[in-house]
C-alpha cells in the first residue's frame, strides 16, 4: 500500500501529504520516542499519541513512511508546518492507537 491510500481513508485527517508514493509495509505503535528511534521500521506507518516536533525528528531518523497521531490528539501549527517542510506524511485519527492500527491493517490487506 502507498501513503496515498490514507489521504481519503475514513477516520483519517491529512495534515501533511508528504510523499504519497512511499510504500507502507509495516505498522508500528509506540509512544516512547527513544524506543521508536531504535525500533520503528523504515517504510512503516508509525502510530502514536505524541504530538510534538520530536516526533517528526524521529520520523526522519527512522525513515517511516508516515506518522498517524491517534486518539484525537491535536497537531499544532508548528508541527504541521515542519511536517510540510520536511516532506513527512502526517495524519490524525480520532480512534485510539490500537483501533487506528486495525484500520491501517485493513487498508494494507484490502
């Protein structure tokens, strides 16, 4: 699946489109940035509730395909602007992290 599939997915709000052609090959749920930095898979969809600039730094370091801020957590304008500048695909979802992961899983296997 490519990131583009998340642009119009039910329940997802696109904050920054990033590179829509990037492949999503795995799902990774983690809210601890230090663990995400060492464990998030490249080409993964990282689902977290941590909505800050450090999340974007970790996304860049790990080369995840996209980041989804779950649980209805808001994304600030500074984070939105940085994601757009860095070309990071960033989404929000009202569902908790587990349910968000299930939605991505279903999209990957559709």
